[in-house]
C-alpha cells in the first residue's frame, strides 16, 4: 500500500467481536453517536481505539479537511470535468452565490406548483415522471417513502426504456388529467427522451389538446427543453454543478414537492442542511459520515470485503438500497486516483441489500453461515409507518436487533456443524426516530457525505461517471451505422434478435 497511514492500519490486529464488549466496557458509548433524529451504532464492528486513531491519521494524510472545505466553498472538486459539486447549495449550505441561485430556482418551482394546485393546467390528478438514474431514483425513493396514502397526486416514475414500464404506468392514468415531468440534466438522455416522446404520442392518440402544454421540464439545459417543445414558463432549471445522483434536492425533486406538498419538501431540505452542518463543522471524532467511512475503509481496503449489505427494516425505505447502489458505486467505483494514477487497492464495495424481514428468509443464510465476510448495515425506525396492531412493529424491530446480535455472537455446535454459526460478523445499526421528511433528508445527506469521505480517503474523484459512457456510445453507433467490427457473440445476438439491424 502506498499510503503509510493505510499500511499502518493493515498491520493492526483484527479484533474478536465476540469478546469486544468484555475487553472494552466503554465500547458502546465510544462507538455510538446521535445526530439530531438519527442514532448511529458502530459498536458491533471491528472498529477499535487503535483503528480510530489510525484513520484519523489517514484523514490528515489525505487532506480531508481541506477537501471538505473546497466542496462547501463551491470549488472545482470534480477535477476531471472542471466543475464544482454543489448539491449542498440546494439545501442552503455552500457558496453564497450558489445558494442564492438555488433559492431562486426553488422559488420558481414553488410558483409553478402553486399554479398547478390552482388548476392553471387543468384538473391534474396524475404525475408521470420520466427520467433515469439520479433523475428517477431520488424522486422515487422520496415519494415512495413519504407518500403512502397521503400523496396528493398519483405519481408514476418511469426510467426503463423498456416500453413495458411506460405502458404499465400510463395504463392506470387518465391522459386528460396527467402532467408529464421530463427529468434530464442535458435534455438529451436517450432513454428519457424516447419515453417522453412515447408519452406525448399517448396523449395525442387520446385527443389531448396541446400535449406539450402538459409537460414540465426539469433540466440544467433549458434551451434544449424549449427546443424540444416545452414552453419556457414550464421549464424548471437547476445548476450544471449539481450532479445527477445528487439532484433530488433541486427541481428534479419536483414530483415529490408536488405530491407531498411544499412544506414536506422544505423539511426534507432542512433535514439535509442539518446533516451538512454536522459534516462540515463537527470534530472528526464526532462526525457521523466520516466515522462511517472509517468503517467502510476498514472492511473494503484493509480486510478486502468486496460487498456491503444494507437492510431497511421499514417498508417505507424499501427503495433505499437501490438508491444507494447508484450513489455509492457510480461515485466510488473507480480504478484511478484524482491525478489519473492506478488506485493502490480496492475502492467501492458492491452495495446490495433488501428489506427486513423478507431478506431473513432469503439472503441471510449466506450472511450467517457463508464463507464470505460481509459487513451488514441495518436501518430501522422507532415509530411505525402504520396504524395496525403494534405487534407488527415490535416483531419487525425485534427481528432487526436479533439479527445483529446473532451475527456478532454466533453459536457453537460441535455435534452438528451444519447448525453452527461462526459469529464474529460485523454490523452497523442506524436507528431513526421516525421516517419523516426531515429525518429522510438527514439520512440521505449522511450517505452523500459518507460517499464523499470515502472518496477523499481513497484519493479518487466521486463526482464523474465516465464508466457509464462506453456502452451508450456503442449502442448509438449500432443504431447509426449498423453492427460493424464486433466480436462474433455480439454479432450473432444482433442478427438473431434484431435481424442484423
């Protein structure tokens, strides 16, 4: 390892989790942290006092504080594309000019939402949001987590270019009462624009007068949206310096703000802003995103764990694993450092997960008795999201806490090894007071800053995503020029399924 601090960490002995609370009676207080409505518990991980001090040395070695300051100052932290990463400005934290611009764009969005609520565009009941990647995953998570039966509009979020996805969404909508939100930073995203064109055709075929008048464009390229046919008054811009997977706080969050109400959207922003301030101002020893990154780095970089599992013990957060897959793997799935040199070890682990208690009857077999060490993260809420018998929520939480205890403790069975559990398997628990807009905003911002902290400790740029481009380029070339010069397998597939194009 080229990093002296990381090499020193790798030389430290690995703790035995089964005895870790006995050898360190103060462990629970040292490795738990409450930040507002969120409690973080890292006490069942391999983190020790020695490791913690080693990671503090790594933050110094990597210039973490300066890079964090640069992020909030609006400097060009995305060095490969020469631009800032100003999602915190959308929450009111960052460069003053960028914060003012974000507030202006939010005011424009609120004015349009007020007009829609006043039926200036007709009696709207359905919102068809079309986007992909960060332009869909964030709004989908927010609406699904916070909407429930209280959403004021029926929202469908379509991302897949497979026509089945769009067809299923519009099959339950009345075209005369539908508003289409097209979310694309560049307003050229192939999948999004094809879905948008098909949605317009659906309205035309249904006899909707002026279907383009029912389109709201959410974009950093207003001119492209206007050129496509959207009226300027229905274009909601956001800054070019806001990356796609960090954009739900901008006009990309329009369907959430409309469906949940502006007060809920503002609370979401305020919760995230509180986490921004915590990340920016807290001492490293009490900084939740940074400590979480220490744990991530230990398992991925020191122990070589290739995956990280996340289980939401709350149905409201069922889309969180999918959201975090993009956030973490698109940000930190890199093989070169900020200066273009090969990284000196693993970078992002593979993020995967599901919902408790469903996952217990599927993948937990591997977590408890498999041969692959996988750090696990549990997320639960003290307050339930339903009004049914409290026994439901009690059973949910009991199962969540029992799984963490079982991973740690294990169970010996010399007489029947098939029923033995090795234990000594790490887990983190994040316990929320409730799943409200404020809490969800804080939670998502925590994961954003954790991702950034991991990137700094690895020396990589988390804000570009060139890895997604090559496949797109090849697909465009096949459409434009036909299949040429591909391997025999690809040529055969194109011939069989597409008639050679």
